[in-house]
């Protein structure tokens, strides 16, 4: 893998500085990212850099966008994303994640996918307790609509991230209640 990483670093080094900076910010946003996010992060010459990245085959434009009025893109390689992400100093990544979380929150979407995306950026942005609170809320919503497997995963993530004993207890109570309900519904009906 080291040789591949080096080859990707060499490829990325051939890009103009502004394009490298836009790519660095894009990989923090995720596999899918938006021009508006990059502008909000202060990326230089966003449109020209995105066009260069498309031409280089590093990203593709999506036909539709999750966010109305914004252009969505997708990275074409997980390896390139990882290498580009690792090139950023950890403190800068943390700052960018926190800023991406703010951008996502301002978009006002309330679906599970955006909630999970927001929680991930909160966590990576140095706000694990806020991420845990959000994950617990998402888990409760999933539980209400009967998506117990999703709820269990979200509650577990919340418990792992939280250092707050009160939140951890609430999560444990919710998980126990879900397991008890699951056992009751799985128990065979008694013959009359």
C-alpha cells in the first residue's frame, strides 16, 4: 500500500496549489461534497478547481444534488481520498470538520442521512458529546418508526462517544427496553 500511497501523493502534487487546497477540503467533507460547502470553508477559486479535478478524473459531477441550488460532486477513489485526507495536519482536519458540521446544520435538513453526517463531523471536529446527543436523538427517531436495528447501532455509537454518565444510562435503558420488546415479540405464542 505504501507504493500506491506514494504514487497518489505524486499525482496530487502535480495539481495547482488552489486545486490541491480545494481537494483537501473536499475530502474532509466526505465522498460526496458540495461546491457550497467548499465556498463556505473559504476554498480558493472553487469553480475552476472543481473543473480541473473533474478533468483529472479525481471527482465526478452528480446529476442531482442533495442540497437545492448547490452542485454535488463525488470522489472517484477511496484511496485518493484517504491519501489526500492524511496529508492534512490533524488540527486542520479537526477545524474543517467543525466548520463542515456548522454548514450541514445550517442546511436545515432533518433526515437520518444528514443527521449521521452531522454527527460524524461533530465527532471528528472535536465535539463528541454533541455527536453523541444527536446520535441518541436519531436512535430514538429510528426506534419510533420501528427501525430497531438502525436504532441499536445509533444508540451504541452514542454510548461509545459519550463521556456523560447520564446520557450513557439513558442509552442503556433504551437498549434494554428494545431487547426486551424484541424477546417478547420473538417468543412463540402459547397454545390455548
